[in-house]
C-alpha cells in the first residue's frame, strides 16, 4: 500500500519503521529537513520536506493515488486540516492523531464526519485504557483482550517458586483443573513456542491465554489474585493521567494526582471533581510519602521524563506499593528498566504504532476472505498474536488440528464459536464462522491460510 | 566496518558481471569472430570469484552505513574493471594487461579514452563489450543490482548515493528498488528509441546499437577511426540530440512521466544546462565559421561537439583540435562543467556550478553588508548551508586532485603541456579525447604504463565523484573495526 506519514516525531518514526518492515511504500513528510535526511538514510522510504497543509507539498509526496494518509504531528488542528486536504486531493483513507480532550464526544464525531477522517487516534486515551486494564488485573502482568473480551491474553514473569515450574505443560491443565494454554515462553533471549513436553523454569516470561472465568480460577489457585487496586497515585498531570483518572473514578477508585504545574492542577481539579489534586514536585520523595504513598495500592508514573518515571517507580516499589506502572518512551531505557525488574512499562509510541499497523492490515485485508481483527505484539514485539475471522471454507477448515501441516513457531491458541471460547486441542477443528487466535513468531501472516507449511 | 557485507556485495556484482558477459558471448557466436572463448573464460572466472565471495562472506548483519556504501561502490567498480579487462587481454587483441585495464576502466566510467590505434581491426564482440560497458557504467552497476535484487536493508541508499552523480540524490519512489527499476526503464526505452532512429538513418544494426550504447552512457567509444564523421548528417543530428538528452537529470524524465510538467520544465539545472550549451554552441559557431563558410555545416559541427563534450561523451565528427584556440578553450571549460546531476554524464555537474556561482554572489553581498543574511535558492527551495559547504569542498578537492594528477602525468618525456592538461581533464571528467597528442584523431597508447594507471584512477575518481575511491585507498578504513 502507498502510505504517507506526516509528522515524524517519536510516534511517526516508530510508525515508519513498522510500516516499512511490513513492506509498504512509505513516504515521510515533515518540515524539518535534517530529520528527513536522517530518516531516509535509515529506512527505505521517500522523504519530502515541506508543510503538510501545503497542496504542492502534498502533491509532491504523491497524495494523489495514495491508499492512506497518516497525520501524527503535535498539533491536532494541523493533523485534521492536512487529513482533510489529503482526502480532497485523492488519498483513500486518512488517520489523524487528535488528542485534545476538548475534541471528544459529539464535536469529535462531527468533525470526523465533516472532514472525512477515517480513523482518529488518541494516543493518550489508548494508553489510559491499557493502564486501566493493568491496574484491574494482578501485578507483574500485561493483559490484552481478544474477541470482545471473550479471550484474555496475559504476559507474566514467573517467580522461582511459581507452582507452574518443573511440570510438563501437558499435565498443567489437570493439575490446576483450569482450561488454559501457555502459548509462548521467553527464556533469556530466546523465544519458544512450547510443546507438551516443555517445562517452565523460574525467571521465564510466559504468555498465557484463557477465557476470563478460567483465568480467574487459575490465578486464584496460583495465589496471584489479590484484592483489586482501589487507592491509586498518579504522578504527572498529563492527558493520559486525565483519561485514566476518569476511568478509575467511574469504577469507584480513589485517585491522587500530583503535578508541579499549578495551572495544570487547577484545570484537573475543575474537570475531575472527585480527584485529589496535589500541587508539588513529585521528584521529592518526602512529598510522595506525605501524600500517603505507603498506603496506596498502585503508583503510576506518567511524567514527560523517562528517567524520572523509572527512578520514582523503583522508589515506590521499595516502599511496598503493590503495583507500579511507568511510562517509558525510549526503547533502550525500557529494556534496561525491564531487566532491572520493573515489569509494567508502557510506551505511547509503540501503542499508537500498533493501532495504526493493525488498521493498515485490516484495510489491506478488507477485500479478502480472512480478516485480521486484532493484532497484538508480545515479548518485545517478537511474537504477534492475531485474530482472524473465518468467513468461508478454505484449506484450514474442517480438518482436525493435529492433522493440519502448520508451520513451525505458529500456534493456534483459541477458537471462538457461537460466542463460546474454546482452548483447542488436537482433535478440535476450525469451521466457518469461527474466530481464531493465532500466535506467530518470526512469520508475517496476512491470512489464515498462511499458517500452513 | 561490516567487511563481510562489503565482500558479499562485491561477490554479487561479480555474479551479475558473469551474466552480463553472456551478451558479448552471443554476439561473438552471431558474427563467428572466434572470440567466444575469452568471454566464456572471463564469465567463468567472474562467476567463480563471485561464488567464493558469496559463500565465504555471508554477512552476519545487514547493517551498513555511509562508509560501507562508499567502500562497496569503489571496490565493486575496481573489481569489475579488473575482471572486465580479461576478454581484451585473453584474446590477445590488446596484448598488455595495463592497456586492457585502461580500456575497460575507460568503458565502465563512460570516458571513452582509448589506447587502440586501429579500432576497425578489433573483433565485433570485443567492440560490443567495450560499448556495452559504457551502457552499464552510465546508469551504474549497483543501481542495476538494486533493481534486480530485493532490498536487504533500508540503508542500501548509501550505495546508490555513492554511485549516482550529483550533490544530492532524490528518490523517485518510496522504495529504492522501485526507483532503480524506473531509472533503468527510462534508460532502456531511450536507448531503444535512439537505436531505432539511427536505423532509420541507414546506419547498420551493429553500429546503431554500439553508438546508442556510447551516447546513452555518455561514453564515446566509436568503432570507426573517424568516430561519427563518416555517417550521414541525419545520424549525426540524432546522436547530438540524444547525447544531450542523456545529459539531463533523469528525475526530470520521471516527473514528465507522472505528468508534473511545470516543475520539470522550470528546473534551474535544466535551464542552466540548456543555456550553457546554447551559448557555447553560438560562440564556437561564430569562431569556426571562417573555416567552413557554410552555416548548416558550422551549426552541425559545433552543436555535435558541444553536446558531445558537455555531456562528457567524447564522440567527434571533426578533428576539433584543428579549431582556433578560442573554441578549443571553450571545449576545455565545458569538460569541467559537465552534464546535469543524476544523468549519465560526468564532470563537475551543472548543478554544482550553479550552486558555486550563487554562493559566490551571496559571499559578495556578505562582504559588503556583513550583517546581511542571504539565502541561496535552487530549484525553488532554499539550499541548506551544509550542502553549500559540501559543494565548495568538492570543488576544492576536485581541483587539488586534478593538479596532482597533472603533476604525475607531466613526468612523461614526450608530451607537451597542452596534451597532458587535456588528457587529464578528459579522463578525470570522463570525456575521452583531448587536445594535441591525445586529440580525437589520436590515442592514449604512447603514454607509459604509469601514466595510464594514473589516468585510469582519474577516470574512476571522476565517475564515482572522488570520495568512494579516496575512502577505499585510505588505510584507516580497513584497520578500524
């Protein structure tokens, strides 16, 4: 597909990298010439330097006949305007980053309709949703939902004394009397798609699928599920913090937000009446303790500074706060922090990039029979979990799974039939109408039949 | 440095070269000129060498940067010239390997400087190979490689940047391999059109193909002792026009193809290119009119020679060494200006000359008004200071290397200053024939082996725009990890 990305900041660059890796024809548009030349040196893309709301520049970037125009500059208005122009000049679809909370609800849907924007993306809201999921589930765990919440996939790091360790996977289901599947294991630097005889060790990072009820049962018998987080402290009054607080308030949690900018504090207390807003510098540990850090169930570091987020998260963890979440945008820092033991790290740009790549894949497959519904990257993006909708018969349907010649490093982790989730074994088969969740390491799947050798 | 990547890519180039050698092999069978064995042997050697490099140097990582780009380009061209010289040497039609190397470098770099004294005595397949090297070298062997192979890394652009002439390189399409394919497509189509037009003019098929290769790559190897002079006026005009067209930036053709006529025709470089050519043609016409007393002949001769020298082709329809000094000097100046960036021609490139002159204008203004802020514009956009600095540096380095080579060549006992100066200028700028003892009617054969090697390196330096060869020869490129 021909894709134009304008605004090559953090999100734009991550997006460029993912889209070129997917094999699309990508053109980058930005008004910073130096940035453009660095990008064209590193990725196989065309660079155009100029203003994204200048028709000549848009024409030069080849907007006529392009399949998708993505505007992710720092300004909502610029994004909307350039998407509008691009659409009028001939782009088929447009994606705009719109993040100002004031452009939400009715005004957003009105503008979206009038300006013909195919997909508005709000990175902060996406992040807030993700953080919310994590807060409501056990610690040391990342949670992703498939098939409209019928399947959950969690990623967790095993402790040395975990009851899962030292038993072949094939006997695990019986031991816990729960229906679940361990679909990927990261040990050291290598990724395994495990078979029945695989044994887990302490320190392994595993990905596990189950339906919500079974997952609950399993986590309980593993002794991981404790009370839900109710008292939550958020550091940094960013837009993500605003959305997150809004969601938490609606479930009855008590939220404290700390920010050092007085104006931001005033605004937050105006828009979120139920929240305790503290004006102060969160970098001073004493302030955190004074405001009751030790009695909190969760601590979320959302300042604009990666290093500060990491350090204060370590501090909060040392003060026995049960759940610690940090926003870290730089990939290198995230890796280091993860190695040192911080398990819940979020990167805004990776999330946005995932959403748009998923959208691009959906666009690409919209004419095909097998649609990709959800895409989720796990284990640092080395494994992809995809959800396909099976519309009609093909080479993979109505054959027991154990007889299907499936490629190495690919696993069918779940089937959803008539709204009922099935964790498949060798005798199950795929029938038309199913939704199928597939896990792939090192393969790029475009349709369900790609899983066959 | 990612050495394995460098040698691996060189291996790929050698395999590609083995494939390219099949063409002259076929020609050899068609004309039954008995030269098939040297071509077959060379192809086998090339394939074997390439295969060994491919097997032993499988790269661990695909990463490479500007440095690898430069070194790959330089090494590929050097290896290609060394191997490409074998058919001449093995067939014993050029008995000295240094001579054969000179001839092949001259071919690939699209120079067209020859050591042959009797070109008409050569076998057809060898003549074909000589001109075919022009065609391949004109657009670039690595561009060809990128066009036929899937891109392994987003950084492949560094190789193309090192091979494509001009101060900056613009992509035509987001994907590099698509860009390379489009460039070769335009190139092939234009070459075929020229061949057809020449056939209409009654030129034999073999001659049409060979001369089209020579003008497409702006090379200039002829197959007749008097170059193009023996062909009809129509053929001479066709070649004049096509040489000129191949000296235009290929990006402009792409813009025309996708219907962006306005910016293509308004291009600063195109206007300067046409302007310089017309002015030179007019001045020479006035200057040589007394020699011919015929307006049509005068225009044809001067247009052909200006087009041939400015695009750095080097065909001739007349012994221009016999022209007055004024005309000869204009031709020498045109040698240095050269063709457009992004074309198949050599020289400094019109865009660099324009940028240099505009920088000079800004500097003058700055001297008179030290607080003034002036910007240099090119193709409607302000040019960044870094680009201007690199153009000025390039010009300085160009002149310094020219002076050094002139000094080395002046060691020759039997040559005068005019001959040496024009020989170095003609090789460095990839033209071919010079003045005096290396004039269009004579050849480089009387130079010593040492001078021939100096001039060969001059041709490579000129074609690859200095830096790749300099980095290849710099020991620290190889000693540092």
